[in-house]
C-alpha cells in the first residue's frame, strides 16, 4: 500500500470504507470533515482505499484525531498503527486527543495514549419529555442568529478548552442553534445538523445540567418522531436522564484518550464553569 492525501480520492470510496465498518457517515459528512481537517488514506496497487486517518488542528500545539478506519480484512495486519505513524509524522510535538472504539483501544494504548473519560453515544427516535416548571432555567431561550457567532465561539472555547473558531463558523452555517441568554449574555448553546441516519446535536456547552437541557430540548422537539443522536461524557446525571426520557438511550460507548496535555472539558457543576455537554462529533471532539 501507499499513502495518499484524503482529498485526492473520491467521496464514494471514503463512504464505502466507513460503511464496511458499520459507521453511519454519509458522503456529505465526509466532505465536511475534509473541508475542516486534513488526512491520509491507505491505497493499494489498483487504487482501492483500504484505510484512512484524519486530524483537525485547532491550534499550533493541539489537534484531535479521528476517522481512523482500516478495511476489515486488514485490521489484524498492523494497518492502523502504520496509519497512525504517518499521522505522528505530520503532527510533531503536538498534543493529541481522540475517541477510541473498543476495537481500537489496544492500538492507542500501544501508542501511549492515556484514557480520560467515556463518551456515551445516545441515539434513537426523539420524543418530547415535559419538564417540571421548577426545573426550567433562569433566562431566555432564543434561536441563534449571525450576530451571536462571536459569543458562541467564546462560549465553546470556554467549554472545550481551545478556541475552535473555524469549526464553529462552519457548523454555524449548516446547523440550527439555540442559546440561553441572561441579561443579554450567552450562557449556553446547542447546535443541531444533518448527520448519518438523521440529525446530531452538538456541540452543546453549558455550566450545569439545567442549562444544558434547556438548549438541547428545542432540538428534541423539532425532531420528535425522527432519528436524533447526541454524544456526551455525561453519565448518571440529570442531563443523561433527560436524554433517555427523550428517546435517546445509550447505544454505544467510546473512550476519550489523550497523548500529551489533557483538556479539562468535562462537566463539573462544582466549578460552575462552562463545559462541553455534547461533542461536535467523535472525530471533532
């Protein structure tokens, strides 16, 4: 096999690769990832794409890694490690973060990635979940507008730990969004966009479960009766209960892992600081 640029192969080939391992990405999802990030593919002597790996550089010293896929027939032949070595050569002296499937955790442990926290992939047919009035947040829920973009970028940076301005701008263009405002200030937000089998909610940033539920709930209402997905680090919390009651029980888990410096973007209501309640995606963090 040889290594090629992921932008030089057809979307149909990438789509076929993800289908082969049971991932839900559409060709449109692949195209968005190619626009926001960089990547490589493993190509055989007749031009077939048998593996991929991508990275998304949010700043000079930090990237997320995702879409690391190898064709099922090559998964026991070291192709994943071969791809990751090429990724490392493109990202020297950079802190890395990824979300590892069960099948890939041994690979990343062998490459010195350290476990951080579980991600719960919650999905299903959305349904309305009525909340008691005394659990509703203090503030006003409004649809996000273009003039809110800078505030959303700042809120996401506070929650995630790194500014992701380019990503947020691109997601803003293809997502619907709701924000929680207090005294004119954005306190929480959630995006929702087409993805995979239906729609995905994320990113969502808030300082507590009540605020997170407040900005996610309108998306649940909009997509009631249809497939909806949300990836979160939340477990055994009011927010997790809300997701289950809204038709999105836990379907699968992946493990957030880091190489180098860790980012503290996990919700901790004791600190009252913004945190990421829903990932943009498993690849994007």
